[in-house]
């Protein structure tokens, strides 16, 4: 069976490789632009995610979102996760106006990615203790800063999954 034609989707160009992200960051920093970095699984995108990303984007000129690969999510969250595959999660993030670039990473933490990119601002949710934010020391040592955005209560992927199961599984 032939695959249906999928038209070109401009925002898919926001999904990049690490070398492409590095080249963009070098160019932006040369122009004195502030690069913001955050990371996460972003499984079942919800308003907590979109509000967080919008706030992160306001901190600088360019928001790069690193998305855990499927393998990485399984290692962190268990064998039943992710719900959505990495390419779908990356596409949903790339479709957001607040997100400038998306890169998928395989490691359990974004440490090597942060080390390779050296963003100006590293962002995590307020549910993360400052001393637990991976890469904070690298960013600060390079002259950058770390920001924690208040956690959006009432939204979580786990809660969504539990609600779906409650409603649809007898």
C-alpha cells in the first residue's frame, strides 16, 4: 500500500541534530543573542508544558528544547512509556511558536548535550531543586545562569494517563 502524500510542514525544520544546534548557537552568540535551553520527556503535551515553554522562551532570544528519546524515557519512566514516540513528541514541540529548535537525545540526562551546547540560560521547572539541575554547574562556569519556572499544578502526563484509564478501562 502506498504511503499517503504528506505536504511539507515548515516547522519540521526546527527538529535538528546536535551539530546543527551547535552551529545555530554559535551564530546566535556571535550576534549577542541569548540562548535558552530546557529538556524533558514531553509525553502527552499539555498546558503545563506549553505554559512552561512559553515562560522559558521569554527569558531569551532562542529556545532550544531537548527531548528524551524513547529509550531514554523508558529508562526514566518505565516500560509503558513513552505514550507518544520521540518523533511525534518532537513534532508537537516544534509546532509551538515558543520553541525555536528541538533536538532528541538518548542519554539518561542532558549533561553531555548541555556541555556541547553551552546555553546562556538553563531552565527547569520549579519542582526541581536547584542543586539537582543537571548541567547547572557547566552553564554557570561558562557565565550563564540557571532559572527555575514555577511548576504548573493540575497538569501532568501521569495524571492524564490515570484519568484515561479510569474513564475507559472497566
